[in-house]
C-alpha cells in the first residue's frame, strides 16, 4: 500500500471582530458609548458596560454559562412633532442604557413630512427585523391595518402616548388624555375669570390623544365655564411656522382671544406670534409637553401652563408590556400615568 496523501488544508478564513457600528446596533446604543466602553473610560455605568460586552459575545458567537441571554430586539417608531420626537428619543436612550435585556432602535418622523401610507410601510418593514414594536402614531386606516398585519405575524405592538384601540395592539401606555384636556380647561377658566371670551384652539392631525384632549377641554368649558367659547380650530400640522402664520392671521382678523389652547406641537410658533403682538401676560396660553421649547416659553411668561406627563416612566412601562407580550406572559397592569401641570416656577 502506498503512502497516504492528505488533501491540502483549506486556507483559514481570516476572523474579523465586530465593528463599533455593529456592536452599537446589536446593543441598541450609540457608537460613542461603545467607544467609551472599549477604551475603558470611567464615565460608563456598569449596566451599560455589561450590555456592550454581552453584545460583543453574541456577535462573536460565544456561548456558555458566562454569556448573557440574547437581548430582545425592539423598535420605537414615532410619527409626531419634532419636539416630542426629540423628548421621546432621549427617554428611549436613557431606558435602553439602563437595561441589558433589550436592544432598542428609535425612528422618529415628523407629522408634516410623512403621510400615513409611508408610515404604515415603515411599520411593516421595521417589523421584519425585531421581536416587537412600540408605536406613536395618528389614528389612520392604513396604519391600523399595518399594525394588524404585524400582530398577525406574532410580533406584538404597544401604543405609546396616543392609543390605537382598533389596531390589535397589546396595550396602551400613557396618561389620561381626556383628563389632561379637562385640566387645561379648568386652568383656563380659573385664570380668565368671569369675563366672557373666545378661545383659539390648535390641533394637527387625527391623533386620538389630541381628540381626547379636545373632548375633555370642551366638556369642562360647557359644564363650568359657559362664558368661554372655542371660537375657531386651526391646524398647525405640528409645524411651528404654520402655527405662527395662523395665529397672526387670526389676530389680524379678530383681535386677541381670551386664551389659546394647543393640543398639538407648534408651541414655539404660537409663542412667537404672542410675543410679536405683545400679548404675553394678556391672554392665557396653554400647551402640552414639557421640552426645551415649552420650558423657554414658560420661563419668559409667554406660555401660562404646560400640561405634561412622565415620558421616561411611560417608556419603561411600554418596554415592560412589550417584553411580557413577546414572552407570552401576563401583561403588567399599568394605570394611566399622572397628568402634570408645569408653570414658570416648576419647569426645571
């Protein structure tokens, strides 16, 4: 028998470690955070460091008792005004940094720049690469249909801030929006006082939260402040420039109202018109959400009150509900989050 000749060995494949971008995507964190962990900087929390190391383990294919369980991949999609999207993204990043069991992505689009069919398509495309979705969206037939399609593929969805009750979503997490509108009407009536007056109201798009705020506002005006009347509803489309132009047009045609109530975004545009017509302190201006814009308007006396809620708490609760739905556990019972009232003295 002749000597055996072994087949030539296959050339070894070069092994490439994961890039910072890949680690960031896997961990649901920013690339700057990954860089800080890899370079051993002290400014990183321990829970964040563990989350990054677990992502590296998964990407490297390591298994065994020392490896962390795979993080749940979830996505936040928000169709809202630019200022609320920024507030929400900040809360999502903070919540995801504090947890090793989830990997988050956030995509925010502004109301004035996207139509419901495009957002519905975004929902279905995003669902292809995640285990669950948390969504802020207007109430629209195509958006509801997209969510039902996603849910039919056993990918749960949670509504955040504004509800989509006919979409098949697993839960709604947020505040009592009707109560928020009622609170705004009560504050408006108390500050305006007994003098009759007109209220200018702003809305943007068919968000259920805006409709509920308006419903609560009108109900309290009718029952407790019948001398105040909503004179006109104007659409801002969550665009500060459009809100500004519409306020200017109203003031030029009708003069100053007793109050302005904005159930949507665009507070900064309304505030600009109030300042230019020298009306701050002369009318009651109430809006929603505490952010950099509304804080500035409150501190300068242009806005009288901002009605808000704990966005970070709601993000945490939405994640809890979604992970329970993914794991087919009973959903935690979360009551409505508390409506908050902000003034110039309580907005920091």
